[in-house]
């Protein structure tokens, strides 16, 4: 039988709940993953910084980027930051890469 994993996305809820609080609750409630999105032109926290912070408040929750918009980032520094999140989280980071999805960006 296949295993089903359920996750959450943390996009625009910053005024309603802090990322660390959401992550702690998600882990306590049995969610498997927490995903963040990346938009260069929207007022959001940097996805990799956000995941690094969340990694310190959780122990089992897998952490990932839905799509990290690579055209707006330096490849080497992005790889280094993502590897740092993976180390800090104990290997729980999944990195999704892409070109983004907003025409304005």
C-alpha cells in the first residue's frame, strides 16, 4: 500500500501566523512537509532564510521550496544557502528550482 504524505505551503500568511509557529503546529499535527514559495517582486521573506529559521523549531518536518526562481539568484550562492539549510535541518531540505511564474518578474 502506498504512503500518502500531506504538507502545507507558507505563502502570504505572514500577518496571520509566524512561519516558526506554523511549522511547529504542522509537525505536531502530523503534517509531513512545509513548502515556501519565491517571488522576487513580492514583499516576502527570503525562502531559504525562512526555511533555515523553521528548521531550528522542528525536528521531523521536511522543508522545501515550491519553486525557487533561479533567474534572480546567483547559482553558487543559492546552492551554498540551500546546502546550509540542508545541514542545519539534518538533511530535511528539498529544493525545487524553476524560472518563476509571474509575468511581471
